[in-house]
C-alpha cells in the first residue's frame, strides 16, 4: 500500500486539535509541515502560540507562521503582520507588519482587513489614513465581518474616509447590531430619530439586501433591528 495514501491530513489534525488531543494533532502537523504543507505549518505555529501539545513559544510560533506566510497562506500572513506590528515573538517592525497585513488583506482575509483598517485609523504608530481604513473596513464588512460593519458605520456617520451618510451609517450599524454589538445598536437608535421616512425606507431595504448577501453570517444574528 502507498504510504502517502494513508498519511493523515491537515483536516485529521484539526479534528484532533478541536477535540483537545493536542499531542496527536501536533504529530500530524509536524509530519505534514516537513513535507512543505503550508496549512499544517500554520497550525503548528498556532500550537506553539497557544502552548497546545508543545511548550508555549511565541518565537517558534512566529517562525512557523512566517514559513506559511512566505508560501502565500493569507491567514499566516495576518498572524505574521500582527506579531511584527506588536513585537510578539520577533523584533517589532511596524512597516513590515503593515506590509504583511496588506498582503493578507489583498487576499481577502477579513482579519487582516480589520486589523489593517484599525491601525490606519488609530493615529498612533502609523500615519492616519481614513480613506484606506474605510476601504478595508468596507471589504471586510461586505463579507459579514460585523466588527468591521460597526466601524464602517462610524465612518459613514462622521464622514471619515467616505462621504457622510445617515443611510449608509444606519445600514452598517444595523448589520453589526444584529450580532449584539451594543455600541452599534445604540448608534442605530440615535440615527433613526434623525432619519426621514424615505431614509428609513431606503435603509431598511439596504439592510435586507446585505443580509441576503451575507446570509451565512446573518443567520446567526441575535438581534434584528428594523427601522421604524
């Protein structure tokens, strides 16, 4: 029998990891990582980052994440970017961190898009860039990432990086509020008081349209805000 045909897969390792069988999961990830499997390499990095089945080691985690990132895995690129930006397991390098987050964001990794937008809108370690931040919040929000939806609502409410719009602010706050984001729900309630009947009608229609586009995420909503 071909040994490759019986080799456990990354999915097998992930199932063991989820069950808490970390030693067995690490064995599978390590074996596959040696063959150059980028996904297994990233999983191994996560094991070292969390101390699951191996000693906790941010340095080793970063090394494995970097290998997977260099192979083009978006999630690993996000991890590398975040670690470089924060100096976790590696020397802090803000420019390199932003560059890796941008690579992952361009591959439509919502975590990278949110992190990058947050960095660009914080006015702390990099130059404030609301226009680019709003772009990345928008990209993530369109895929149902509700923290980004809440931030995008804020952008439209205040005209940060996008044209100021009560209707668009309502839409994105409402989509975030349905997942229990308290600040978004409060913002929706305040916006409704200032909206015309036409704006409410338009906003409600846009919310429903976006809910249909992100049905897999919207179906898990815990609150269903509707403009009255």
